[in-house]
């Protein structure tokens, strides 16, 4: 079996005992859809913790905020709280089916700070 040069950690997958080939597939897909060069160009150092900006970046890359959150977390660019906020934002926007939130992000996508009650 071909081993990846670098495997991004994903605690959720670890807890679910996902197959290594699925983990590798997820990492390859994330790297193809969200290459580091694109992330560097779209996310400045000042904006890396700005959930609203990250939602807009996700829309521009045509990925979910949750996927972007996991990618950035795996690259150690955001902390667990920011990743969780992106996941919650994605869950909230899809649950409420807000128009214009995805793929074209809008300021209505998230309110910060997000809570489970939202």
C-alpha cells in the first residue's frame, strides 16, 4: 500500500476507525480542492481566525465551510474552536437553507459567536 508523505490528523475519523484508504482519499481530495498555494493567496494572516472571511473563502473554493475548517485545522492554521465554528456555521446554514449562503457567501451565513441554540 502506498503511504502518504504527510497524513492530516482528523480526530473524528480516528474515533470512527475509518479505513486508512478513506483517510488517504479525504486528504488527497482536500489537497486538490484546497491547495496550500490557494489558501495562502485567499487567507491573509490577519483573517485566518475570521469565520466570516473563511466562509467566503470556502464559497470561492466551492467547498463547504466545514471542509475548509478541517483542511485548515489539519494544516495547523486554525484552532479547534475556529474549526468547530465553521462546522456549526455550515450546519446552521444548511439546516435553515438560507438563500445565497452557498456557494456565494453572504454576511447572513453566520453570526459570531455561534451557539448550539442558533
